[in-house]
């Protein structure tokens, strides 16, 4: 529980730093808007980072990431910053 709470705070802080909208969550994942969900997902995959695209739910601009360890979350946020650059 504590690991998830700390990870959630880390991810949300990182998304805020990247000026990305997110849906508040109390679970083990965060849904966030990136614009080109398919493109950002593809660029994340090229960096070895897996998130869940949710276009099938009518949200093509959004992705969902599961909370991980501190190191995994940091890696995700670094990769996301790169993927957003195109």
C-alpha cells in the first residue's frame, strides 16, 4: 500500500511537471492525456516501456500506466519525456 501511494505521488508529480492532464486515481494505475496516444505508445515501446493505450474505450488521446517501484516510475517518466518530443 505504501509503495503504491508513494509511486502514485511520484507519477502524478512527473505528469504535472510535463503539463499532462491526468484522471485522479486511488488504484494502482494513472490515466493521462498525451494527444497522440498511439504515437506516444509506439515511442515508449521503442524505449522498452509498456503502457496501456485506451483508444478502445473511446479515449485515443489517453494512455494508462501501472504504478511501479520508484526506479520503474522514474524510468517511465524519463521515457515519457522523450516520447513526447516525437
